[in-house]
C-alpha cells in the first residue's frame, strides 16, 4: 500500500480520487480508499507498485526483452482502451505516470489532469507533459 498526498489543488485531488475510486481494471492502479492524516491532509490509498515508474523500470532493466516491451505496451494500451470506454481522457500519459507492479504489469496512474471525454472534445488549450504530447496538440 502507498499513500498519495496532494501536490496539486484540492479540487483536482478530489477529482482524481473520485475517478480512481470508480475504476477497476488490471492496467489501472487500484485505489483502495482515502485516509485522513495527522496533519489534517487527505491522502489516497493506492496499491503498492514495487517496481516504480515505467521510466525507473526501463533504466533498471535495460535492455528490455521483446517480450517485456510487448507486455508493457499492451498493458498501457489496454488501460487506455478501458479509460476511453469509460469516457475518461487521461491528458498526461508519460513514462512517469505508468507504474509497474511486482509481476511486471504496467498500470496507469496520476489522474489529476484527467477529464470526462465529453468535457475534452471541442475545447482548446494545451495540457500535459510537453515531450509526450501528440503532434496534433501543437496545431
């Protein structure tokens, strides 16, 4: 178990908690609830991801085997397909927002910038991690 403490605005943190609590999928980090800390802050209780971020995993395990690359890629794709099926747009997918569990399963995390798909379509403005944004975000 891990506890995530808000680094962003409380409204965004509440939104992230609500989104995570509503999702159950093998490739989405599991939110087990919330906790009130002694400091008065709220935290989100998440499953422990033993191998850290995708970035950390790649750095520690280079070179990745073809099997590992395929497994990680499919896990991320399945997680995104699930999110889009639930009408949720992550808006900040990067190697730091994918965590790897002890079995090597990739799980999407960090829903602080996520929005329902209906709220994203037809909007303007750029949000996300610059180096991981699709080319169409720069039109």
